[in-house]
C-alpha cells in the first residue's frame, strides 16, 4: 500500500509539473493572453490520529500532507459527522472529539473538495475519572507567611479554582500550573497540620508543620572560647549563614545547621554566664545559657620554633632563641634568660617581649662551653646560675660584672650543678645532681660563700630541677631517673617522695596523672622547670610535651594532692598555641611566674626555642 501511495504521489507531482509547463508555453504562444494560470492541488494524505483511543472532549491531532492552513478549508468527519478544525497547518490538524457512543469510528478528511483516499481509525473509550493528587510540599515546615510549593497533578490553571487549606484555614494561591501550586501559609498555631487541595470537588492532602523559633537545650553548657556547642531547638535555617548567633553580643561562628539544630563555635568572653541570641530572618529568640568557666591558654610571645641557627635580638616573633634553658623575673619587671649551647649567654627580655643580649662567651672565658642552666636572682638583682658543663656557680651582677661565685669547702666541679633557688634572705640553694647512676647528689644551702646546710641525696638517683616553695619552708626536687617528686621539709630536714610511681613513662599509653588524691599513682619523666604559686600549687614542665599542675590536698598536704595535665598532650610535640590540652609544646624547659604571680612564662624547645605564655582565664 505504501509503494502504491508513493507512485500516486509521483504521478500527481509529474502531472502538476506538466500542467504548469503547458500553461507557460500557452502563455508564450499567445502574447495577448493575460489570464491566471490554475494549478491543481493534490488530495490530502492521512498518516495518523493521536490519540488512537480517547474520549468525548479530548484533543486529537491528525498528521498528514496537503492540508490547508485555513482551518475552515479542512472538512473533518467522524463517522460522517462534521467536526470543526481548531488549528491547521500543512501537515497537522487539531480538533476536539465530538459526542459519540463508545466504539470504533472512521475519521475522514476533505480539503478544498478533494477527499483523502484513506480514512483513520479512532476508538471511543470511557472518560477516565478526574483525580487530584498531591505528591509533595516544600518546605515541609515553616512559619505563617512563608511561600510554600505544593507539587502534584491535575491542579486547575486558574489559581482561584484551587482551594487550599492548612489545618482548615484557607491559604492564598498565588500561582498555579497543572503540576504545582504556590501558596502563602496562613496564620496557624505551632504544630503539624493537614494541607488539603480541592479542585472541582476532588481533594488530596499532605502535611505541613508550623514551627516557632525557639531554643530547647545547649550542650555543653560551660567552657571557654573555641568550644563547639550544639544548640537544639526549632525554626533554624538549613543554611548556616542565615542563622545569626551571638553570646554577650559577640558573634559565634555557625559550623552547621538544620531546622532543629545549630553547631556553633563559642567566641571569647569574660567569665560569666550568658544567654544565646539567635536571629533567623526577621525573627529573634533569646535562650539557653553558656557559662564561661575559664581555662588555661597558651600563647607564643617570643621567638619562633624554626628558621635561624643562633640567638637574634628582636621583639616578639622577630627574635630568635637558641637552646634557651631558664628564665627568671627581675625586681624591675623584666626577665633574665640563660641560653646554653653555641654562644652560652645571658639575655634580657623586657615586658614588651624585646630580647637583647647582656653577656655571652664572646670575650668571656667563664662562659666558654659553660652551658648556663638553672638560675635565680637575689634581692640585689644579681643573677646566680649554674655552669653545668664546667662545674661552676656563676654570678652576673646588676652592673654587668660576670664572676665565679666561690663556695668554701664545696666541690662543685664534676658534680653537675643543675639548678639554683634563692630565698628572701638571699640564702642560695644549689642542686648538685651528682656524677653516677647510684647517686651522690645533694642540695646545699649557701650564704656569703659558705655552706650552711647540706641535704643528702645519696642513693636517691639523679635530680634535675629544684623548686623552693612560695612560703620558703620546703624544697621540691624533680627526678628523671627515679621518676618522682621529692620534698624536703626545711624545718625538720625530712626527705620524702610525694609523687610519682617510680617508673618513668615511655609512651602516651603509660602517661597518667594518676588517681586524684593519690599523687604516687602519677607517672613522671624529665622536668626542667617548675614554679610554686602563693596557694602552694606547683606547676611543672615535662619534656614530652606537657605542663602539669600539682595541687596539694586539704591543709596543704601534698601526699593527698592531685596532679592534672593543664596544657599540651604527651608525645605530640609540634608546637601550637591554643586552649589547654589543645595546645602543643616541643620541649618544655625552664619556668617563672610573671609579676601577677599567676601567669607562667615557659621556655619551649631546644635549638629554635620559644617563650610560651601560659595563663588561666
């Protein structure tokens, strides 16, 4: 059939061409003939009708060829009944299927009197039941006045013909398509409501939750700046930047957010308890509480942990410290530092962290290879420090004079002088570590070049650091070999171990502060710096990257005291400033207290050392 139709088409086309040529020739022969040339239009050809099965009132499209572009010139009949053509093109006709009983019908087409040689088959079927279907709602929760999108099918194109209610309250429909409605959520109390869409008596529904901007809980409820706090509640934005959170008027960074939860980073604030204030859009709520309980803070104030070999004078991070060992507070509020290795010198640091040289081994034989170590200062401003490598006790006077401090009837050379402490009466306590693992160390009390008292440390292994209590009634000694802290009562001479298991910890898993109230359960390593505050609390460094607190028990009893790590983490030694145990140290060394008696200054590192400020706020 298809081949025959193609032959017919070719024949019609050839006939048209022949007729056209003959007409031209006729016009050429008779120059006086000015009449119009008539060309015969071929009969329409039908290809298909879509849909092939439909119902009364449905739109049908007839595809084919040689239709007229003028709708009225195309005559379409359905089983002999003429049906108006609504739109027409050369290859397509659109019409609405008329009333007819169910079953098969024939569709015929005539154009300008020429009837299509074939007809099309169409089947009338039952009209499908009209159904409104709501598929979803976005957002699923929100406030009165929010624009809500309802998706589904068979909505009316006229917004007014779609009746939408939220919990029985009618909503304004601002835009409608067959598959979506944009509506304004009406006023309603908080909670979950049914949203119903009605079109021509047909309904479908979904659910929407009215929310309220509110704070239900805050966790944790105390800490310091930098703490991550989870705020649970309702009405927050899923977009973090759309939630404005402040505490005591200071903005808190929003890390993540959802409708019911915010995770924020608490900003810096003075100690106290403050509520959170959250603004989302035009809504603001105040609630929850966060208490700034204070914490230990670590800041680098002098030097950097890399970059230069040797000491460089300068201020703050512009300065460089090389093997800084100990630091002492002067009466004028400035500080003196001992620096071992290379230039073996004594340096000064002012209150604004300016680092300058006082004296070093350049032209000073006493400092050649001396390795200045532990130090303290007397009431006249003279710095006494041990020359560990050369076995001397040296003195640097306020006028800049450097000399050896001679002590009668005392052998210092070969005894590894390690540390010095000086009391208010200018008694010098000198720690001699000793020269063997068996231990022949001792502490001697000296005044005016004479030994007044000796505290024997024989058979007690080696002690590195010496600390005088704030009330000057006790000495504390920190051992590396014995892994403990020893206390000497200066009034009775009693010498006892007050902390440490006696076994040195060797890795992070064997590091412990022990049981509160039982300092003998704590493990120790090497301590090279310690201070004692007015209330008797001891702070001491540990070369494996931590600073620890030793707080005495009731009545100032250290045997019932508690050891706590306040900053750093054992065996994590990449320097980093921060809060408490989030900070990191390289190699904690000597310590001193600032003028306030609370701030700790601690030298950290070996080759490229820094000065770390450790304070509680």
